[in-house]
C-alpha cells in the first residue's frame, strides 16, 4: 500500500501545515525521487498553481477549505 501524501495527511489532521517545508526539503535532497514536488506532496494542478503563483498561505487556505468539507 502506498504511503499517504502530505495533502491527505494534512486534510485528515495527522500533520500540521508546516510539514510541507520538511517534505519539500527532503524532496530537494533526494535526487532519486522521480515524481514532481507537487505529486510527491499529493497536490493537484490548481493547488500547485496557487502555491507557486500566490503563497504558502494561499495554499494553506485552499486546503483548509477542503478540510471543512470533509
């Protein structure tokens, strides 16, 4: 079974948003990871765009809205 990605773990309350920074650092240090950072974190294209084009806070807000739906 595949390990849960950041997004799934964040939405379920298993980790705080700050975990994204640790995982981003991990991804940067491990060249053997073949997937994109967004895929590694479990983000879809819209979430990736908001994160890149706006800010960490905008991504957190977007994910928090999904949390409320769950």
